[in-house]
C-alpha cells in the first residue's frame, strides 16, 4: 500500500471516528436535556431502575452515563487501541487507567454513579469479578507446569516472593501502628492482600521482551502463571481464615473447611459448565451457556461469601484443561470483555474513592517503595545467579514491571469479601500505587526501546491499521487461532 | 443428559440456598440470572426434542425453578431480574420492525385490515361481553353499578385481547418460517398492539368517570399523543442512529444493539414512552429508510467538495472528501438496503439469544399458579372465547379479503399468544382502579398464564401444518456468513 493510500485511509478513519463521537455525544446531550424537561411532569415509573428510588431525571442521567462509560471501556478494550498504546510505549494504566479512574470520580460527582446507582449495579461487580476469574482460569494451561524447571522456581522466589515478603512486612507494620492490633489480626490480613496484589507481574512484560528470545518469553510466562496460581491460592486461604462471619445465618464450619468448600464449589461448577457446554450446538448456545455459568458461579461464590475470583478461576481452569470444540468461542468471548471489565472496575473504584485518610497515602508510598525496592533486588539477585536468563534490558523491564489487572481485581475482590476501614486504604494503595510505580518505571527507563520509538514516529502505520480495523468489510472467517505459550502474552493480555 | 443437568442444577442451587434461605442482593441476582439461563437452555432443548417450541421450554423452566414450585428463584431475585424483560421486549420488537418491509407486505395490507377489524376488534368486543356475562362469578365485580360494570368489562376485554409480537417473532425464528401466513400475522399483531394501547387508554379514562373520578379528555389525548407519537418519533431517530452506526462500524454491533435495547427499555419507561413502539419503529425505519438515496446525495456533496480538499492538500484531499461521504470511505461499495437491515438482524440475533432465554424463563417464573387456581373457571371460559374469536374472526376476515387459504386456516393461532403487554395493562388497571382489589389482576394473570403455556405450542403446530416452516433462508449477507457473536471476534491477524 502506498503512502498516499495510507494517508487517505487514515484521514478518512479519523474523520469517521470524530463524526461518530460527535454525533453520539450530541444525541446523549439532547436526550438528557429532553429527559430533564419531561422528568418534572412525569409520574413514578415502573422500569427496572424504579426500585432504586431515583427521580426520572437522575435515572436517565445514570442510564445514559453508564452506557457512555461502558461504550468508552469497550472502545478502549479493542485490540487496535491496545496495539496503538503499545506502539507508543504507553502502559495501560497511564493510557487508560488514570482517565477511567477520573471518569469514575467525575461520574460520582455528577450524580451518574450515585450511591443508589452503585447499589443497583452491584450485580455487575460480582459478574465482573467472576468474569475475570473465569478468564484467568481459562488461560491456566496445566501443560505449562509439566517439567517445571528449578531455575524458574528460584526466579519465582526472588522476583515474586521477595517483594511479597517486603510488602507484608512494611504494610503490616504501618497498619499495626495506625489501625492497631486487634484480636482477629485485621492488619495482617490487609497486609497479605496488599502484598498479593503487589507481587503480581503484568503480562505486558512478556510482550516487550525481545521477540527473538522466545525461550525467555516462554519461561517468564510460565513464571507469571505460577504467580497467578499463588495469588489465587493466597486469596483462597485468606478468604477462608479471615472470613467475614456476618450475621447469624449460614453454615458453621472451621476455617479450613471453607477452603474445601471453595474448591468443591469451583470444581462442581466447572463440571456442570463443562457438561452443559458439551450439549451446545452453535456459537450462540455456547455463549449463552458460558454467560449463564459465569453468572451462576460468581453468584454462588458471592452468596456463600467466597471469592468469586477464586471460585470462577477453578471452574475456568477445569474447562481449559478438558477437551472441547467450544473452547475457541469461549476463550474469545472471555478475553474480548476482560479489559473493558477491568476498566469498569477502575471507574467503580474512582466512584468509591475516598482519598481523605492520610494513612492511605502513606500506605501507598510504603507499598510502592517496598515493591519497587524488593523487585529490583530480586531481579538483580536472579541475574547474578542465572546470568543467561535475561538480557540487561529485560532485567530492567522485569524489575520495573507495572501491576496488571489481576492486582486491581484482587483488591476489588477483597473489598467485596472483607469489611473495615483499612480495606479502603489497601484499594487506594494498590490503585494509586499502580499508577505511581508505572510513572517511576517510565523515569527509570527513559528510552522506550527501538520498537516503540520506531512506531512513535511512524504514526502512519498505526492509523493505517486503524482504518483497516474500522473498515466495514469484515475479513473472511478464519479458523480459530491456536495459542502457544509464547504467543499467549501478546494475544491474551488484557492489559 | 439434559434432564440430568437440570436435576443437578436444581440440587446444587437448592443446596447453596440452604446457606441463607432469604436470598436477595447482588449475588442472589447473579444466581437467578445464571439458573434461569442454564435451566431455560436445557429445558428449551428438551422441549424441542419432543416437538414443542423451545419458548415453552424456557417458560416451563421458569415455572419449575420459580417461587411457585421449587423456589430456587425467590420473588426478590425475580424483581431484580426485571431488567431482562425490557431488553428482550425491545429486541423482539426491533426484530418485528425489521420484518416490516413495506413493499413486501403491501399486498397483505387488505388481509391485515380485515383481520384487525373482524378478528381483533370483534374478539375484543366478544371478550368484553364475556366479562360482563361472567360478572356474577367474579368477586371483584360484585356491587358495581350497571354503567361501571359495562365500563370495567370493556377495559378488561381490551386488556385480555392483547397479543404478543414477542412470542410470534420467537416462534417464527425458531421454526425459520416465511410466507404469507407469518408475514400477515406479524403485521397484524404489531398493529393490534398499537390499537390495544390506544383503546385501553381511552377505555380506562371513560371507566374512571363512571367511578366518579374527574377525567380530562384533553389530558388523556395529550398523554396518549406523547405515548404513541413520542414513541414513534423516538423510534425513528434511534432507527436512523442505529442504521448509521451499523453502516459505519463493524465490530461490537451486538453489544451496541443490546445497549440500545437497554436504553430504549429503561429511558422509554421513564419518559412514559412505549419501548415496544420505539423499537418497532426503529426496526421499520432501518428496513425502509432510503439509505441508498441519502448516500447518493451525500456522495454528490462529497464529490462537489473534493476539488476544495484537493486544493488544500493534494495528498489527503480525496481521502478527506471520501470521509465526508457517509457511504463509506475509499473504495468500499455502499451496502444495499436489505443488507443493512440484515446486518442489524444478525446483531439482534447475536445479542438476543441469552436475553430471550432469560426473558421467557423470567416470565415463566412470574406465572401466578395460585391465581390460576383461584380464577380457573372464568379464566378458562375467557381463554376459550378469546381463542375461538381469533380463530373464527381470522377465518372470516381472510375470506372477505381473499387472503391465501393458509392465512384463513391457521392465522387465528398466531393471534393467541400473549405475554408482557396484557400483564402490563392488567397492572395498570389494578393501579387505576384500586377499589376493585387484586381480583382483576388475578383474572388477567391466569388468562396470560394459560395462553403462555398453550398458545406457542398451537402456533408452532399451525406453522408446521401450513408448510411455511423452514422456508426462511439465511439473509443474503456475504460479509457475515454466520451470526455475529455476543462479543465480536477479531480476525486472528488482528488479535
């Protein structure tokens, strides 16, 4: 394709996008104004939102606002936007995380995400956590753990467990000093949650590694899988041992019993979903069953006050490791909505955000320092012990790796499971800490790398792809892609 | 297998419900959605296997798992799931509107007119007479003045005569039927719904005067004008928006359609517009709007502007000019009108399948079996009168209109299905006449329950007997060989 053609198409695409956006905004504005006008003369409505006790104007503002936020999250989750952001060397948090966080804050202030609305959409939060857990589990290929090399275990200890321990130590100390040491060791629970979220390495790290070093990418991906498994196990144990008893209802079980209940429920739901999926005959049926299974799994987990993330992870991983012709459809559906859900989490976090407590800011600072310092030490120790494992650039990337969506999902899940003032602090620490550590990483790595630099100046290539993606002519149906461990990072990475 | 899965699902959820018998909240809502989706899917497949409509299976699953039988779904869960109702009705009405290709159905207008006049209005009169004659057996009508008796009988007769385009579309889709019978019935039920809405508003206003309430005819006319006229206007605008969106954007159509259906249902209710009429009009506009002509004019304007763009920048001029052309940039051929409607149809199909399962299962779960027992005798008589009226009326009307024999023989069965509109009118009636008590609601709910269970089966049989089943060939949509999934699948090269 000639340069002229590329420029023609890029110009046309930007114009189309701008027109579409302008038209949609104008329509929303018109509808909101019209609605406000009619609202005062209207009687109480009988719609699904009527039970929230909102006036007509508030309800319409909330509905349209939510739809607009969902549309933005969907657009931001499209593959071409991801490639665009990667090609510019931007991390997801910098590119979209902060804007969506601010969008949530603004939505709350504007009355779109008011308290009744947040209460009304709470099933979506449960479903979102379940979806994230299911998607995570569906990526969990047991074959990656066959013949697990010893040097990777060493890497796991240095790159993951060392930061984990450092964060636990620092956070537990601060929480004990500020919130006090209670009999149920809440400070320790929160420190463990914080450390679990902080120990995660984002999958984007794999995609920025040198493509020629396929073996290094595969090894790192296997380590990240191990990290995710450890995180799920951690939440499982935390959820069982620091279980929020709540009211008098429910079963009385010893703490360890809840571990088995979680595993049992996850497995039972996985088996039920698998059996259901084997009866499907079309893509539509597969998607309906998948949606039903995720709703059921997340709902059951929430109902039993278990972590939807963990229960759905087990159900999803069971499906991933059993045979089935429906797997490509399920995988694509799960991954397509994973990032929009993560962005909606950020919007909700923004809406619930309370930055008034100084302890939350101190905790965030401590969290970032402990994570960053321990990771740096861990990666360098790893480089000393295994000089051939990573190149110097890859070491830098790994040491300064930002946090991924799983970290956010972990603290949002914790917010659903646990109570107490300090829970809001850890959410604040992880979300803000993720942004701060990303910015710090940018400072440490001033050079975006040859690939990013090349595409930064070769803007036309990105826009050319944009045009290709927004073209009405859909490419002919192709067989589902087979995901090899090496490709998984770039293909499945929601961030 | 599916029976076992149904049993396993019931046992599993009942076991989980033992944790906290009073199920409500976000998790309970998610469980409800999951159970109804999965149970509806299994039951639908089972019913299909024994030659019954899937839709009846969804309803049966709802009844089985609903509060009246197994009580897996609590009334609180059911109330929280009402959001599905609005979306499903909007999607089904959109589908019905997309079928209204004016040039194709113009030859059927004569039959439609006669059927509306004789079968629909005649049966309404017959039902009003039936209610009047049954008054001594109906507790809620005891002690009414003769004028009140007549007014209430007329209003109830209208409410009971309401039909269901949603069920007609669902059964038509399931049997893939096409031909004069299906086309005529679809047009009749669409127009009949409008007539019923208008007649009911007038009848209740008049009935109120017999109860000594002041009724302002001008206010009634204005409300009705806003309800119907505003809905048509809103539908036309949304139809054009949806049409342009589908023309310009390829991915995420199903999600966009689902979001639009949600907005139509929720915002429409809040503004006292009719979601059914809005979506129906939107579908009719998409099918019949002169897209090609508009595109032609826009292209002419773009061509006229091209020299100006070219003068500004020879490199990007042609592309910029083509970007102002709504047909589509560069070399893309503008899609012809039926293709556009088919694109929307695919999107509705993809978004609709899980929603329809949930909708009909929720409808089943909402069936008041206790009311059915209380009002079984008068309800059975009125169901018989209604069915007989539609059947005989359609036969006679088809004879007068010289309609194809198949319309006369089987058309009446298509008018029998009943669902949301009758229930909504009943609720409105109870709200308007609180002195009559809940008895009116019980009577209408019982009639709807009977029709829900029997009428889809009869209509399906009628379609099979008519020979129109399986005639609906896949729309000529070369870009989309298969329906678009709930979430769009990018080509592997772009993932």
